């Protein structure tokens, strides 16, 4: 009986997810991924990596990048350790 209920619940969750994604597409919203125009330019990425190597931590690099006013791809956004980590791993 519990297996049947769990399977039914999974079906309900799947249906809701499918409906929510369809609604986003109908509104013209993107589904996942970073648009090409929002990717970090190579010269900024290199600067992020150099700052990380100098500071020795993602948090330190994010703090330093914010202090130096290094731009992010989103206007008026701040650097966060997780963003620095993604850039460093990608480079």
C-alpha cells in the first residue's frame, strides 16, 4: 500500500513540474543555463582566477573583487564565493 501511495505521489510531483515548466515556456522564460550574453568575458575570468590565486580562498577573492569594483555579468551585482569558485573551476 505504501509503495502505491509513493508511486502516486511521484506521479503528482512529475505532473506539477511538467505543468510549471510548460507555463514558463508559454511566458517566454528561459529554462536553465546561462545565456551567451551573460557569460563572464575571458579578461574578467582571468582576473578572477588571478585574484583567487593571490587571496587563497573563494571568499577572500570575492571580497577583493568587490572592493576593486570588478564588474559582474549582472549589473550592480556583487561577487560571491560560489561564483568565484565556478569561474575558477571553468578556467
